[in-house]
C-alpha cells in the first residue's frame, strides 16, 4: 500500500513539473545564437552570460561543439549579454530586449585579443527571430497604457494584429475573431497558464477567467498563425499575457478614470417618453507597487483596481390600466374560460370580469403594477431603473531566483 502511494505521488509530481515547465515556456523568452571567430570558425566552450538589467539576475551557459548557445526561460525584460572565450576579446551587448514567447537569435564574431580588452555593443535594434515560423503581433507596455481603451479592456489592442476583427455579436465583451475563426476558438494564456472561460462568457461576459488590470500587464503577444504545437485548444489564435514583475528598485503607479452624465445626451427611449436624463457615475481607480524583498534574489509586484458604477437603464414595458385592474377591459375582447356553447368559448359581457369571479390573490398581484405613464394599451410605461456595480480586483506576483544550479 505504501509503495502504491509513493508511486502515485511520484506520478503526480512528474505531471505537475511537466505542466509547470509548459507554463514556464509560454510565459518566458529564449535566446540563442552562434559564436564564431574572425575567420567564421566556430568557438566552442565560450561562456555566455545573460543578465537582467532590472533585477541583476544572471543566467550562464557555454557554447557547444558547434559554437551554439541557448538560454531558455528568460523573463520578458531588458538584458545585457556577455561573451567570454580564451584568447578573444570579451564582448558585451547592452539593450537586449526580450519579449514574451520570443525565440531571439543573436550571433557574435569574436576578435583575437586579451581579457582586459573588450568590445561593447550598444545598439537597440530588434533581434532576429528566425527560429520559429509563428506569425503575430507583439503589444508592448507603452502601447497598453497610452492608447485609449473603453473600460480599460486590453483585448481591444489585439485588433492591431493583421487578421483580427471585432465580434460585436459575441456573448463575450472582449471577444474578437482571428482569421475568420470564432471568438471562443482563441486561446488566452496568463503567465503561461490557461485563462480561457469554458462557460463561453455566459457568467462574466468575458472570454477569460481573469482579465488583469491594464496597469498590471507587462506586455502580451497575439499569435495568429504558425504557432508551436505546445499550444493546444486553439483553432483561432493565441493571446499570451505576461504580468509585471518586481525589480531591484521600488516602482509604483496610481490612476483614476471617471465618466459622468454631464456631457451625455439623453437616452432615445427616455427622451421619447419625456423622462429626464439618467444619472451616470463611473469610476475606475487603483495603483501598482513592485520592488525587491531581497535584492537580486526575491521580488514582488502587486496591483489593485476598483470599479464603481452607478447608472440607470431605460425600460419600456406594458402594464395594465387601472380599469383593467378592476376587470374592465373595454375594447379588448376577453373570454370566459368556463363558458362554452357548442364548443365555442363565450365572451364576458361588455368585456368586464365580474368582481365575484376575481381571485383575491390575483387582485393583490395586479395592484402591484404601477399606473401607465404613456398613452395606449401596450408599451405604456417607461422608467429609468437604477443599477450599481462595485468590483475590486487584486493581482499579486512573487519571483525568487535560486542558485545557478537550479536555473
């Protein structure tokens, strides 16, 4: 029995690590390249160090016999790449920017020299990405926080990708179509984890389980075609979102967005019914904070967003007139369900239900209806019905760098 339990625990741990590895691949970036000398001969055994410029966390590797290096699982961010090899000048490349789910290629050609000499490269050009065939659009943090978004709904920016069109008929307010696919055929990932709403937006009017605050998003990528087989359950596209992480310095932000009815026109139906313009108060506020717990080792990031909505909707419905509540339906023909002559139901006299035939419970229910405020027998009551919605959203992320042997 104990052996069986140990075996099941081992299987569960293996599957958990596999799932974690898949999630880590999806939320991180990779960098690879070829190291050669001035004669285009490969340099084996060269030490390559990738250092995060914001956290100081470093990743090391060495080139193989073919001169290639590969560093996986790098969090999106700004990096510095150092190359050291015996009998060659060290090379430092500043401003290496890695994006979510990117496989970047960066080759180096080393020059003969000594270690106290060096070559510094400070170009900020885009890195080659020829290692994959995926097509898509990368949306950076500056675009996310500066472009206007109705309701601060980041999937609206996915429409910047070629082949993306809005889907206004969808049950999901953040739904869109990629290359003609259905809204719910897209795959949403949040820090590498499945974020799809499998109730198809019926519960929260969203295609996602969690829609993070705009200020908490570092960046995201919309892959429209040719993406890797690691992404299942996607007949449309893959939307891969990365949450911000803490750095060696404390950083924070605060925001407040508001909207009211001062510059709004009156609702069409309210205006036609002679009702006043309904009040509207919409506020979205919050902030972010990130920083070190243990410099170059442990970091945190958190965000809060509060939404307060006070509005009113105009409803036009049909209610009974006071005469109908008393049983007098006037010109509307009504029939006695208990009176048949020759199989034909008979009409109440003068279309009036006798008071003795009225149910006491039914009369009390009918008395609850408000009196009509519009002319006619149908669509004769209009009102602005107030509604409110208060929501709070929290996001938190923690990162810890273990020893070099655990990377």
